[in-house]
C-alpha cells in the first residue's frame, strides 16, 4: 500500500492543475470590450490667432519745407501735441528779407499803375499800356504772396493732434528742403493688419453675407494679455498674395488710454465659423510620420486604419476636413492594443456624451 500513495497524490495534483489551467484558459479567452463612438457633426466656431502689425490710423513724417538752420524746437520727444501747435522754427532771416524786397517792389509797381491809370483816364496813354501796368502789379503781388509762403514754411506746426517720435535733426542743424525732422502719430484709433488664408476668407464672407453684421475681433498684445477693447474688421484688401495665398484684413481698435503705439506687434484673435464641422476627440487619433490616423470600425466589427486631415484644433478636440464621414464608428480607447484588420468587441457611446466629458466646445 505504501507505493500507491505517491501515485494518488500525483493524480490529485494533475487534476487540480488541469482545473487551474482550464480556468486560466477561460479567463484569457474572455473578449476585451473597447469603447467606440462616432464623430459629432454640427455648426461650430473656433478662435484663430493671426500675427498682426499695429499702426496708428494717422502716422506721418514731418519734413523741412525750406533749407536753413534749425533755430528753435518748441516740443520734446514723445510729447503729445495739439493741432496747430508750433513745433519747429527754421532760421527765417533770408525769407524775411525776400518778403520785404517783394513788398517794396509791389509798392513801386502799384505807384506806376496808379499813375498810368490817371493818364489812361485822361486819354493820354492807351488802354494797352494800362493793361500792361496792371499785369505788372498783379505779378508783383504774386511775388509777395510767394515770399510770404516761403517765410511761412520756416515755422512747422502740428497738422493734427498726436504723439511725437524722436528728433531726426537737432537744434542748430543745417537742414535741407525735404529733410526728416520727426514723425507724428494720432493713436486715438489703431489700424491692425493681419493675413488670412483663402479658405477662412471665404468662410468669413459667407458668414458676413448671412448675418450682415461686422465681425468683432480681439487683440493679444506682446505680453500675452488681451487688449481691453475689441476691434471691428472694416477693410479687406483687393488682391490675394500669389506667393502665400493670403489676403490682408484690417481691423480698427479704439485706443482711449493710448496704450497701443504705432509699430507694435501682436496677434488678432478672430472667431471663424465652421458649418457642419466634423468633431472628434483628440485621444481617438494617433500619429505616424507626422500624419494623423484613426481606427474605423466597419459593419463586421473589424477595425481599419485610416488617415484623416485636421482642419482645426480645440482643447481635447480636432475638427476634421477629410478622411471620415458622419455616422462612421471610430475607436475611442484602446487604439494601441489593436492593429489593422483586427475584429473587436465594443461598447458604443453617443458622441455628445463623449464630448461633454471633455473640455468645453462651441455650440
């Protein structure tokens, strides 16, 4: 009887081992259920940013109109000046002398004219001589007006209210006609220019035609803060840039506090309408060689790898332009656990419920 016990023990071990293997085999064969959903199709909007250049709506160069020494400067760099305020004085001595000379000549010619007129009234000289004398007088008066204009050009006044830039010529400098003295900017309103791709331009035009309302935009400044006052798109240039495929927009921003200055840079934040947009969660995609792919589940529960094109990006979401149709089923989770051609078991979740658990999106 003693030899029988080891065989009996071995039999029980084999039996329990067989039962354990069978249980493990059953657990391994239990199918994994993957979460599947569909793209959500609806009208939405996205906010896109565009590199922008900021300009004062009036920005001019102040130049010397006459040659001479810069005798006086009545303003300072960065100062706000009012319309008509005296800014620069070019030494007027020469032009004052020319004016006095022209006035003296005009007085002399006027005396000649008066004498000729008396003679003509007495029929002593002909009417032609009187007309010639009158023409000389008018010419002399024109010379006076010209000398007065030249003298006036030696004083330079602000053509509008604005802020001065730095001086381009210093006190006592000899300036020639046309030399730059400074620039002047009216910063009450700012013109902000940015370039928009053709597809987004067409979407903007369609939205504008449907609503007949101006588009409001915002400005993100260089410190990443959003400017307090929204702007309005007022002008679109006539032609597209053939090299970039873009067209320039111009938005006007109020600048009551004078924070914005000519020459600044920033980004325009523009809301772009996307009708019938196809929205999918970002986590349902994967990337291969810088291309985006998704797993599409067919009617036989077989997954197929498919390339998709992303038109726009929102937090946790992609908006697709091609590669997928509304109503198709896509794998939401477990995309790293399957390969092209695998048959899966899945649970379907409504796309609205899926997206509601992600970050907010535009209705």
